[in-house]
C-alpha cells in the first residue's frame, strides 16, 4: 500500500508540473515597428479651381457640358506626365459673337476645349524651349500650338488668335493652369476668321445748361415771360390808350365851347 500511494502521488505531481497552466512560456521575439503608411497623393480638383478663379465660368460650363473636365481630371490624377491647361476668361468669349460657339456641333465644341490643353505639365520656364517644337494638344496631332516667349511675355498662337498668358492660376506638378486673354481658334474648326461681337452703342449726350447760347451780350440767358405777365402788360396798354382818347375828346369839347 505504501508503494502504491507513493506511485500515485508522484504521478499526480508529474501531471501538475507538465500542465500548460504551470508551464513557463518562452518570451516572444521583439518585432521592429511597422512603417507609417505613405500619405495619399494630393489631387487638384480642377472644377473647384476654375470656379473660384478667373472668372472662368463660360469655359468651365463648356467643360462640364461636354464632360471634358473628366478627361482633364483623369490626366491630372492618374498620369506621370500631368497636364497644362490654357483657360480663357469670360471676357475673352464676349469678344466674339455668340453664334461663334452656339453654331458648333457637340464634337466640334469638345475638340475646341481639348485644343486648350497639353497632355503634359509645363512650367512657365519650359515655354522657352517649345517655340520650335509646336507640341500637340489633347485634340490630336494636327491640333498644335505655337508658343513664343518674348522677354517674359508668352503668347500661345492659333490660326485666328494669338492670346497672351496673363496670369499663372496654378503651377505645381503635375498640374498647370494658365489664364489667357483670347480664345484659341484653330483652322480645322473655323474655316474663316470668326466675327467679333458688335461694339456697344455710345450713350446719348445730354445738353448741359452751360451749352445754351446766351440771349444778351453779358452771357446771361433770359427766362421766357409767363402768360400772366403778358396779359397784365396788354391790359395796362389798353387802359393807357383809353385815358388818352378821353383826354383828347375833353380838350376838343372845350375848344368848341370857347368858339
């Protein structure tokens, strides 16, 4: 019995020692900290940019009507080349007759808008090297622009217009937006030079009191007499004539009595 009890006690002790709750776990190895996630790329919202600058409302409305704004935005967000856009102000569109754009088909209007952008980012300093290359626009290989830089004054020449870059709205790679003072007009869309909007008629001139000719030598204009004054003068004249006639008759009667 003593050996059996000792055997049972030893077996129980061995079970307790080998149980998971009492077993010592090895320390886990130290792992290096995971790197911080890369920041999301910053995208320029072209519609928001054009809505607050300029004003570029006419150009932006055409971009949204033709969905060209999506083409430009995809180029800005998803390509390494970037984009360069030449944006005419509202006053540039008002220089031309409204029929210049209203008579265009949807495809022609879309091509005209694509003609106002390069599928590549260009800074202002890059234009000095583009005068001889005539880079193609978004509209295709035949729709090119001629850029000239004359002492810092940059012109973007098309067939019927030669606008100047008047302001840099935004220029941080991969997006460049430049303001121009005229609409680009290619020969492929406009076979003849578009007509200008009619000039506004001048306001009629008003005659100033100082412009009236004086009626006297002293340069003081006399006011016209009222009808009441004329009536009073006529009455006085009639009374004077009547008194004179009465006096003449009285004198004649006196002479007759004397004779």
